[in-house]
């Protein structure tokens, strides 16, 4: 079953159950997919890969917003909890990323391949090199590990 079909079934179920949280987040994802497919230059298909990219992008935005609401203290608590629920709910459709150990090994290989060991100015080059070639990496984790490996404080 495709992600689109799963979300359609989830939406029907949420509407029957009067589950506003689930209904709203599914509708938002469908809106984001529509924006992506009608964007200038879009030539791909509306498939699971597009849904994963859209969900991943949305979750990243919501995670950032959640941090900002948490920083607001009690005033932002309710919204931070709502966003945490959305992130958790959508996580089952997120692309799976490599763990810390696998990412660290790839970073070490990339640094050796590019010949930039010990060059703190090469962080962007190494991160870009890896992110262009792999879909299963978390950008924040890659960036942190590259900085550690190249000795950038």
C-alpha cells in the first residue's frame, strides 16, 4: 500500500473517529505534497519518495518550531506538545536514516577520499559530498560528526 493510500485510509478513520489532531496533520501533509508537485520545475511523479521527502521536510520544520515553543516555557507548552505528537505520528513514514556508527564510518571514508583530514575549512565540502550521494543520512548528524572529525569547535 502506498503512503498516499495509507494516509487516505488514516484520514477517513480520523474523520469517523472525530480525531482532529490526526485529521489536521494528514491534511497538512496532503497540502504540502500538492505544493511540491505544483512547484515550478517539478518533473517527478507523486510517489512514496515524494511523500517521504515532504514528510521529512515538514517534520524538520515542526521540530524546529517545537524547540522554539519549548523555549517560550509555559506559554508554548501546549503547542510544543501538539508538534511533538505530529512528529511522532509522522515518523513511521519518515525515510530511515543511518545510525551514529554507520554515519561516522562514512564521514571517515569521505574525509580520506577527499584528502581533507585536519582541514577545518573543509566541513561544507565533506558534508556536501556525503549528502549528495546518500538519502539515508541525517544532515545534522553528518554535520556534527564532520566537525568533530575535522576538529572544528
